[in-house]
């Protein structure tokens, strides 16, 4: 008899369970619209050309070795990653009020920041958008925050931002609560505030003394413009906020399995830097001890070399522009078919994901009848749409919307 006999089977992670169903399906026209990774127009993973160049250079460099990195990570990476998200002329950098700390991608940076905030400086109440990336709530739950609340975000009627609801909920949040904000390409909806709305959000958060924790998973990948995609973070810094930023390089470098992330810490007192770093090291030591080198060195080499940096910016424009083109193609196909509803939200949204407005019944209908694997929420990965399958997908959506009734539509 095993001592583990009473361990229950945990529910599967939805997106990976969906992918497993997709892989088991032999249908020739199946499409996985759930997984959050970039695909080419041939439906294949893409290794960025600049990444291949840098890896080849690293392989030929006999001076590199496999010694441990410091707990805080590769300094050439954390410095460059922090500058990338804040901007070269950021007052936080010029005044020595910002530091970076390497983590295991965005997830690790969020967990590291959550653990620190639980121990120091803020009330252990966190707010995430409704809906949000499911891992957000799990991360703060495992960091033992006493309350995990949500603020309104998605408006099912307009298929856009419930801005008034969001502002009301922020106004009602207790002082010093942590607020998770998606800097761009909101996951899962693809709906972002306008710059004027961001300014209002900042005003409310300053008045209520709320702590911003930005999740920056898609800088450059969303619009193809690094500056535009970081605008919200930089505005908050300019307004004098202390804040955390979790940066991931999975999407914008295609380094999904390298787990390259950075936690940027912005304070209002340079003397806090060393103390905060020391406590982050205490937290990271029993979790992962030292971060991995390979992916971080790829990013550092690229960001610190003007030629590679220019090439990388061209690469991210390729990805962003393909996603934008597929949004337009899907919308136009649906409109030409006369699909019920207004599909402008497909192109109003930005980034990898789109909240289509499809309901659970329609999603199951699409999986069963068309082998289109979609999250129950109706979220799809726009990268999975190609010039070869967009007609098929649009026709399937048209059938589901026309014949399966959902309260959402």
C-alpha cells in the first residue's frame, strides 16, 4: 500500500489538455487555435534568424563555459532587459532607481516579485483583470496572498474594455493592494486601454496608493514597435510610481523553452536597490538557486550589439505584421460570408490572442465538427491562422455562429 494512495488526480491545465486532444486527432484539416506560440504561415515554429546567428557565434566562442551565474543572473542581460522595457532616457535609470533580476521567464519573474511583495512593503491583496492569464492567480495564491480579487475588464457586449467597471473596481481597492496590469496585448482578450485610459488608470492608482505590477510578455511582438508596446510602463514611471515589471522573452525572441525573464524593480530611493536585491536573492536561492545562461546570453548579445539589435527589430516586425494581416483576413472573410454580428473587434484587438466572442457551445461545435481546437472561453491564437486555413476557419466560425445559439452573442 502506497503512502500516496490518497493523492487525487489534479485537473489538467486547460491549454495543454486542449493541445493533447489536438495531437490525438487524425483529421487532416485540424487546427490548434489554443497554444500560445508563434507559427509561420506554414504553421511551423520559427527560430528568429538573429537567434540562429547569435547561437552560431556563441558555439564558436571557446571562452564561454558552463559556470554558475550569480543568483541575480547575467548582468549584461538584466541591464539590457531593464533598459529595453524602461527606455534609455527613463528617469528611473538616469537616477539609478531601477534594477533588473533574472528569472525563469515571465512566470518566474511574477513569482519572485509576488514572494517579495508578500514579505515587504504592500498589503497582501492582489487584483487581476477579469479575465486574465490563469497563471496570474495561481502564482499569487502560491505566494500566500491572503486575497486574490479581480477588477472588471472584458465587456462581452461591446467585445472591448469595460473601462468604467475597471475604474470603479480600482477606486474600491484597499490602499497598497497589488494590481496586475498587462502592459500591452492583454492576455487573453487582446484588448488594451488607450493612452488616455492609461492616464486615468494611473491617476486612480496614485490616488488610491495602489502598487502596479506590470506583466510585459509581448513587448515588440504586439505592434512591432518596442516603444509603443512599453508606453504604459514608461508613463507610470514618469508619474513617479514605484513598480515591478515582469518581462518575458519567450514570444519576442521565440525562446519558449529557454525560460528567459527579467524582474525590473523601480523605486523612488536609490539606496533601496542593494537591500531589495539582497532579499530577492534570498527568495530565489531556494527556488532555482541560479538562473540558466544560454537564453539570457542570446538576448544580452542581441540587445547589446547594434547590428543584431536592428536585425531583431526586423524579426519582431515580421511576426507582428503577420498576426495583424491574419486578423484583417479573418475579419474580412467573416464579413464576406455575412456572419452574424460585428467582427471589428478582431482587428481592434492586438497581439497574439483574440477573444472572439464565441461561447462554450460554439467552441465544442467547432471542435467536434471542424476539428478547430479552441479554448472554452473563445480565445484563439491568431498565429495559428494562415493564408492556407483562413477560409476553412472563417467558414467554420460562420456555421457555428449561425446555427449554435449562445447568450454571449
